[in-house]
C-alpha cells in the first residue's frame, strides 16, 4: 500500500474513472461545477471507490492503467 500523495493522486484518478462517462459528455465549465458543487453533495459507496482505487496501477511517470 502506498502512502502520502500517491494515495491522494490515485483516489483522484478513481473519482475520474467512476464518473468518466458523465465527464466526457460535459464542457469544461460543467466539469468544474460538477467537482465543486455536485460531487461533494453526491452520495457514493466508498467500497466502489476503493475497488477502483485498488485497480489503478501507475507503471511509469507517463503510463497509468486502470484494469
């Protein structure tokens, strides 16, 4: 298990992956609103977030894989 900024970074990637379909349909301003207003109010299952987090593998500085 990693610690520190790696955990925060991978949780951020997991959040992006969880909402990927929605985010890809939005314009930039809508994405900002989503992350500042909608997401904090949204109820999400932490187990789902952790499951995605565990599937994230950062292999190199420029290569991220989510299985």
